[in-house]
C-alpha cells in the first residue's frame, strides 16, 4: 500500500547497536536509503553541503549526543558532513550510538538560522540562542516532575544560560527577561550552539509542588513527555517465570465492554509493531485458509471468530517502526490517515478497523535507538491510547537481538512490568522461542525465523521449530484465551 517514502528509513534502526566503536564494514559503514542532504552540522537548520543519491556508501566518523545525526564521508573522501541517521541503512554490526561524540561543524556555507518571527537578542557570554519548535512548557527545574511556570508559543526566541547533566534540559530566558526557566532540549531549534556546550546547572527557578507530566498534543505533532523510570524496578523480573500464553484479565474485560459501547468490532484484531508484525507470515494465512492446526484443533473457533481481520493490512505496522513512530502523525500513511489532524498510525488503525483487541510487539529496534526510559514511556503511551480507544492491548515480549542480549532482557523486563501494571494480557514470546534453534531467529540474529514458503501457519513439526510459526501458535492461543475469558 502507499506509504510515505520516509517510512523505510526507520528500517535502519534494526542494525544499530549500543556500545563500543564499530569497525568499517566492507563497502562502507552505511548507505543512504534515499536522496539525502549532507549538512554542515547535526541538524536540519545547518547548511546543505551536498545532496547524495540513494545507495551512496559512507564511512562514519562520529555522532551527535543522541545519535540522531552522524558525521560521515563518501568512500572516495570527496564529500564529508552530517547526515540524519534515520535515513541511513547501517551495515551489520555498525551502530550510530557506538560512534564517538562530536560537535564539529564542517566548513561550508554558514548555517541557516531557524525561522523566527523576530531575531533574538545577542546571547549572554558563554551561552547561545534557540527557538521553540512547538508550544512548550517552561518548568522550574530540569524534568517533567517540576512545576510548570508558563507555556511559550511556537517560534519563541530564547537566550540560553545552562544545561542539566546530560544536556536533555536547558535553562533559558526570553530576550525581554519576562520568562525564565527550564525547557526540554529535544524540542528546541538551536542556533550556532549545542546544549552540551552550555555550563551545567542544578538551579531551581521557582518553588512549588511537583506537577504531573501528562502527554499532551500540540498543533503539528504530538509531544510525549518522559515518565519517571527506575531501572531497578524491572531488573528483578525473571522472564522465565511468566507463562508463554497470555490470559484474560479483569481489566481486559472492562476494556472490551467500554469498546463495545464505542462501536468497536468484536470480530477484529489489530496488529501493532515492526516488520515482524507487518510480514504476511504473521497470522495472515489463517485468514486465507492456508494452515494446518495439527494437534491444536481447539483453535479453529477463534480463527473463525476473528476471520479475515487476521490478514488486515494494519496502518500500525511497518518495517522499521518503533514504539515512538507508531504514536506520531509524521509516520502515518497520508493515503489513509488524517495526517492533517495529527492522527498517528495507531489512532488511524483504530479508526479504520475498529478492533476490539490489538497484538502489540516492539523492542527489536527500540533497544538500539532509545533509552530504557524512552521505551518505557512510549510503550505505556501505546497501552493507554489503546485502553482509551476501548481496544484490549495484548503485549508481547520480543525475540530480541543475539548481539545485544542483556539489552534484550532489560527491554523485555520493561514489557512485562507494563503488562503487570495495567493488568493486561501478556504473550511471553521470548520464552517460547528460547528452546528453538538460534532462539527462533534468522542467522542474522535479530529477525524472526522464517519457515519454508507458505508454511508459517502450519502448527506442526518441523515448522514449529521456526520463529514465525511459534509466534503464530502462541498468539492464537492467547487470542483464544482472551476471546473466551474477556469478550464473551
């Protein structure tokens, strides 16, 4: 189906990594996925040095603070500059986050300043300037738990003063000194300076009771504020202690009844996830009648119940999607979704198909491109958006990445913690795959293992020794349990 071309850029997330410096891969460390601008600095406000065609191989040198931009050069060394990492396909074993940090500005034309209604005053000594990209909260301290002092409109110029320890928040004031406080750095357009170059401060601008940190929406795109996360709260979770097949819960029943009152279809299941959920190997053949239940004939009624929806082309799945992308209208299919109204891929899928239940699995790419706190925040938002829409969210642990097994464990522990906190069904796919050859994965160590062509829904040996066939089995078993226990 028609998608934004930029969708495929997210596939690069599958081959990112988390620590250490990569060696140059034969033929380059990465290639441009599409025609791509190479810029003087790590951001869209910097001058374009050259435009590279799709498929251009690159050698990578460095990254910016959050690895969203990388400094690289063409193999012949003729072109060198910064490129958005989202629009690169990385070679196996190569990672943006593994590259050394750099703030280098490549010589070239002067950076293009961020658009503002009026030019800000000159920065204070040692500081710099920035502009709000969206309507933004100004807080008394560096974090969403601090009190909101005021809200600034999009395009407000700021004079920068300081940053917190990891440069995720900056202390700033308006040129007329009428507003002063802390703002989230990721939603600012910096001009000629980076947050990391500012002096560190722990100043609290104004006292007051901590404010809640709700997810809010602004014109243009959604802003999801980070939620508090303590890694110690999940480290004790034993993944092997949780059943493979999910169960119906009291909360699931409440969600179903609320959804039925909203007009959701009890015969529709939605898929939410990345390439492992978009692939036609996942559930589709049950709807097409191309399956063999073997000793699992008891699953026939649930297959009949959900019928053709098992093969619906979901707007909430796509190659390279992560838990953040599915919440953002910029990644929604403009041919089917109400992008102009800020509709996300998840909301679009729920509006189009009116499902009563959703199978949700992320993590394979997420653990390579976002922190545990970010993953926790976005997964919880997906669950809450589903509940609000009257859709039972069935979470699934994910197969993981053999090259990053400790991260696989941690991010799956987060998935389990969320399922427990919201009292929603959980498929422990990770455990189901543990006994399979290569953990149910392809030789690359992170894609779900594919059986011979057309056999993903053959629930018999030897097909059940492959990742997709096993996922189809445990997913249908969980759907059966939820359907019988919460939807009848």
